């Protein structure tokens, strides 16, 4: 078990600097697009649909929290849902303030679970990673369907077609790699340890034995959920429902601003693409996601750049800033009780 939170003053300073830099770049991008038109478009927003998008985000996180509970239950970790859902919101906050996302949330949630339950930090981390991977299944399957349909449309621009093909390959290839990695897990384990060995000789912070234990913990967690078919179906069902709620805010953003061109099918393509843009080294992909959304919406809907940016900003209020605010309150609660 770890003895302290996976955050310190240096991490906090880097996070704040990331927000400042990303915010400045986003402002410059908006200025280039046309702040006046963006403001006029936002002034016509219908707040009722804005509330619907925030509610959808809330439902998404609640459903993904239920998927976590199923995986933890299979691992023998019993946590009341009303307690776990608060912890999940706190983990989402950690993800959203950390550049490159999941690297911040999973250690945090594992730490909290190890403090709240009888599970060790290592057991908690393996269970959390397993649940997060299950939550990615809808990402790949929904995006594969949406991308396939869009690729069949002759009106898809050439630049968007190239992006769609790349995402389709990823949507089909990543799940296939996971299956292969599970089927040949002993070979994967051996390969990982061979890669780690030279690095371990260069630093005391990395140990081959430690990495081997983490890999074994992860495969053991996969094995437990794979053997319990009922729990697996239950967790995947919650993951899929959560994904639907995760994608809907972009549709609600279009409705909020009166853009009929932002339809549900388009959302299945644009949301995965913008999520990949979230891998930019800024908190929650700030700046990168908005830029990707503008490029995709302009190419696929005929909206002006200013209109697309307005839709992107409304979407991010619903899906990112709202979750960040709720998650921050949850993080304070979780740290206090732990």
C-alpha cells in the first residue's frame, strides 16, 4: 500500500501551468476564428439543453462507476455504490486535471480504495485498470460502426476520410490486440520483462520483479472477470450505457445552438476523434479537443469555424468543465474521509 497521495506541489504547479498555457492557446485560436461571431452564437444558446447535456455527463459517470463496482465485487472488494460513485467522480477529476488523462486517475482511485477497503493498493490498481479497459469497449465498437457508415457516404471530405480510415483501423485493431495479448499472455509477459530488464539496470526506481508482479496482478484481474460471465455482461452493459451518455452532450450542444447538422450518427464519429485529441499534453486535452472538434464539424457539417467553435465550447462545458467541478467536490470529500 502506498503511504501518500499521488500528488505533490510540483504536480500541482505543472497542472496549473498546463491550464494557463492551454487556456491562452485556446483564446488565441478563438480570436483567430472570430470572437464576435462566437459570442453572438453563444448568446442564442438554449440553457435547457445545456442542462440536459450536463445531466447526460452525470449519468455517464454514474454508469461507469457501476461498471467499476461489478469488477471490484468479482475481485472480492465490496464497496457500497453510494460511496464508490463519489470516489469515481474524484478519480474523474484526477484524470481531467492530469495531462494524458488516465495516468493520474488510476493511482488515485487505487490509493483511495486501498484506504477504504481491505484490498491492497496493487489489487485495487489491477481492478481499476480492468474496469477502465471494459469501459473502452463501447468506444471502439460505437466508433467502428459510426466510422463505417460515414465512410460509405460519398460526401465525406478527403481529409476526414483519411482520419476516418485511421480511426476505423484503430477501432478494429486495438480490441484484436487485447484478445491476442490475453491469448498469448505468457509470451507478452516475457516480452515486457525483457524490455524492462535493460532499463532496470540503469535506475533503482524500476525493478523487473516489481513489473512482473504488476503484470501478474493485471492478468489475474482480467481472468476473474472473464470467468464470471454474468458479471462480465453486467459490467459491459453499464459501460455501453455510459458511453451513450458520454456521446450525447455533443448532440445536445448542437441542439442548444440550433445546429440540426450535428446528428447522433455524426456524434459517433466526432466524439471518438476528439477523445483521441485529448491525448495532447494538456489537462483534459484542453485546447486540442476543441481544435479537433472545430476541424471535424466544419468539414462534416458545413458550419462556419466560429459556429463550430461555439458548439465545441458548449460541448466542453457539458462534458469537461461540469465533470471537473463535480469531480473536484468529490475529490475533497474522498480525501477528507480517507
